[in-house]
């Protein structure tokens, strides 16, 4: 187990409130990374200073500080991640993890991830379950278990190389793109619900309010190729997610706005066709008379 080598990449913009906890949780891992490249995406707060304090004492941490940009956007995040990938070229490793700068990992996180990889050679991407810290509560994200939250995706090297670099999506979704491409190429994707990861900011709010995040998510779903029927079913299923009812309405409205503007999926038609074929299969699995159905479990179906 300890012979496994891994590297981490992170894109961080103005994360002074959270990044110290993230760094400490990586430093305390039972298996430490060979290299961790943190790209500060034009941060104007103390993010760079905090990273430098730890990189001075931990030689596996590297900081790349990019110049400030006008606003936070998903294209710049993808550029930051691809900058980190250039930095690790030529390094010897077995796994690569994309880690957001606002999460906190258990000390055995990567050890348990590698144990799961070892048990199934078809696994291409693994991650734990995100618990959103809202006030004094820790609420598990509602996620399909054949998916992994982008904040904590860990790739088998062969899978990552098979996919290629990150592709920018106008409204986000670069992490969804990576795992969908993995499944397209025959890899399994798995969330390990026994591995808890604390997330210190509500998902999607790094670039605005929760309402704006839900509107943007609707646009993202369209550019990822979601079918309208699947989106409606998804919104109904998640109607009690915060903001209750409003979030689903904003998802639908955002999707419709992207449809009117004829937004394109940057991954191409074959990608969209695969997304819709997966979604059709999931919708068919909901039909009670379908004896061959295979239900994709979600985190709500099990005890977290």
C-alpha cells in the first residue's frame, strides 16, 4: 500500500478562509503525495502567503501564482489545473488527485482510496462523500454513487491519460466531463460513502449566491448534454434541496436560457450522445415493469 505514489493538483482563488485546513489535512495524511501543485488563480487575498508558509516547510508543495484576473470564472480554473498538469510532467506516480482548496480530509483518506483501487482494476476514478458544513450541521451531498464530486476526484494514472487534459465549459462542469469521459472509455467511477470529506462552503457558491449557482447549474447541464426529460426528473427528485423548490425552478430556467441561446457542448456530439444514452438507461431503470433494470444508487438511498 505504501508503495503507491500519487500527485495532487489544486486551483485556488481567494481561499484564505479555508485553504489552511485543506493543507493541514494533506500534510497529516498517512500516505503523503509525491508532489502537490497549488495554482493560485489570481488570488488577491492571503491565499499565496498561506501556501508559501507551508511550502517552505514541506517540499512536496509547490505554488504557482498566476496574475489577478477581472473575475472568477470556470475557464480560468481549467487553465489553472492544466498549468498544474504541466508542472507534474515527467514525475513518476500511480494516481493523480484534483483537490479543491476548501475541503478537509480524514488522515487515512488516500490510503483507503488506494485500497479500493487495488480491489478493482477497472476503477478509474474514486472519491469520498462530501459533507457540506452549513452552520453547525454536516449535510451529505446528494450524489449518484457512480459519480464523484469534482472537489475530491482521484484518478488512476492510466484513466487520466486516457481522458486527456481538462476541457473548459462556460458554466462549469469540467469535473463532470472527466468522469463521463472515463465511463465512455470503459472505466468505473465510484463514490466511497464510508470516506467523509468536510466541505466548508456550499457547493457552487464560490462564484456567487446559492440562487445564482442553481441558475448557472441549469446552463451547465445543457452544455453537458443533459436531455430535457432527465433534467425535469432530476429537478423533481431534488425539489427539497436548498433552496427548496426555487433551486429546481432555477435549474430548469437556466437550462431553458442555454437552449434559447443555442449554447454548444465543447466536448462534441459523441459525448452528448453518450450522456443521453446513460440518462435514458437510468430513466428506464425507474420503470417498475422493467425486469432488467439496474438502479444507480444515490447517497440518499443509504445511511451516511
